[in-house]
C-alpha cells in the first residue's frame, strides 16, 4: 500500500511501513559534486511468543547538492544476521546511499563518514581490505561488503570519502534520525534480500550467494565460481580469480560452502603443490602415504636423521619410510639405482600400464618433469607446466622459442578454425 503527501516541495512515499524515501523534482547536474550522508544502526527485534527474535539494520540516507539543498532522503529497515556489527551496518547504509545516488543519475559525489574507523578503511579504495587487520571474525565478515562498496564506487566518475564537518552536522543528524526511525522496533518489515549482478553470467543474484575473491574483491555468483574452480582443478591447475585478466588467488576458506568436500581436498592439494616448484616436487612412494614434499626440504630432513644421502636415500616427513629419490620407489637396500632399474624398468604396475597407454595414443612425456601430455587440438609446439618446451611429434626440445627438429608445426585435423 502506498501513501503520499507533499511537504516543502518534497514527495514522500511510504511502502508497506518498511521504508520511506523522498526526492526533489529538480534535475541532477552531471558535473556537480553532490554530498551523501548516511547512517546505519543495528536494531534488535523482539520475538513474539511463538516466534524467534532477530537483528535488523536501520538505515538513513540524505543527499544534498553543492548549495546544501537536500534533494533526496531515505529511511529503510532491513533484516540481517544475528552477529551484525555497527561497522557492517554503516557499510550497508553507505551501499544504500551510493545505490540511490546512482539511480538519481549522479556522477560525482563525496560521502561523509562520522566514524573515523570507517573513514580509514575507505580513504584508499585500492587498499581498503589492507586496512582490516583480519584478526577477528567480525573483520573477516566485512570483506564481501567492502567489495560491494568498491564495486559501486567504480561506477562513478568521482566518489571519495570525507569526514563529517561542523557545517555538515545538520545533514548528519538528519541521516541519524532517519536511521533511528527505521530502527524503531514498532516498525516491522518483510525480509529485504539485496541483489547483485554477477559479472560472469550477468544474472541478478542474492548478495548472500555471491563469492568475493580475497585480494582483488572481484565478485561472482557461487554457481559461476563453482564451475570455474571445477574446470581448473580438472586441468590440474590452481584456480585464480575468474575475472578476465585478473590473477588473484582464490582462498580455500571462501570455497568451503561452494565446493564438495572432495573438491576442497583437491584444491588443498593444488595449493600445496603450487608452493613447491615443479622440478622440486617429490611424492612419497609408499601407497598409504603419498605425501607431497620438496626435494630440498626432504634432503635436509634426511640429513638431520643421520641418513647417508649420497646414494639417493631419503626419509619421508610423514610416514618416516626410507625411499630412493632417483628411482622414486621404497629404498632398495644393497642394490644400486642402475641395478634396480635394470631389474624393474617400471617402478610399479600402474607406471607400466600408463606407459603402454601413452604409446597406443601417441602421448608425449616431458623429459624435464615427467608430466604426461595429450594433445587434443592446436599446434605441435608444447609448453609444459614446468616451462619446458618441446615438439609433440618427436619430443625434441625447443630453444629460444624455435624448433630444433624438422617436424611439421601443425596438422590440419588438429587446428580449430
């Protein structure tokens, strides 16, 4: 139900007793710098006998032109989590203010903070997250909200923070009063679920279902994030930010609610692998262990266990089993590596089966890191994940991005037009 009244040339509209807003009829000057004042207050809703209580946010927003004439004001109540803090409430109020300014067609603005702490977070937009100490759960929860603020600010030609001054106190108090009005427990409102457009699929998604990348604050919906991570894990690579051209790492704790437990385990393994250079990786050959280690670290560990390492013997960190670093098998006591390889060309039956499969399908194995490669489409110039370059046809090394063999560079059947 809508009621409207005219007061001092301002139209007030009240919607379902949940929120109210007003705006003047004057047009917006695209070159003018406007001022946005906002306030967010946490409110506790009392429960009925048969219902549970909750926590909401009262939001007040005032927008003025450069002549200090108020052109817009809004009072809004919205539901939130039970652990919402005051700083989160103020950020939600700022989001409401920036959204309203965008809808009014404003291109340049300053938003005024009464909180010095919030101002310090937002004074440098590029490093907003670095302003957080990340020491408390409260601060960690604010990362997605700060990401939304950053995304909104980028949509303006000019959008900078400022502290409330004495001559701005009137509008600051007005925003406070509007927030208190919305915070009033007598005002009940249906749950308001904010929407955000996913930059990958361009679909409007509930904010709670958006995933924010830690370092760059790019955001996408959980569905796109899941698909992106799954594809990269299947390719054997560590997922990065899905935004085109961005290479920020995706934090594991951000993906726990998006991925299955199996994929989270695979992602953990990929993160661990990424910390060790490809040529320095070694896996424990004992089937019940298979621990990933660095060759350098396992050498130092083996020496600390008073083990003779000159013959290739190493000790696993995890299971403490001895193994051969050269043959990549459990330690062959009283037998040299050459003797062992002569008796056992393959370290295990699985390696023999893989070698047979590779020959049948004409796969190539990188001579530098032993990674098996299958070419599906494209030219025969292969760049392995370890950086080694070679010819897929004969395996000859490429030097300085040039072939050292006379094999053809491509086959028509493998080229996509």
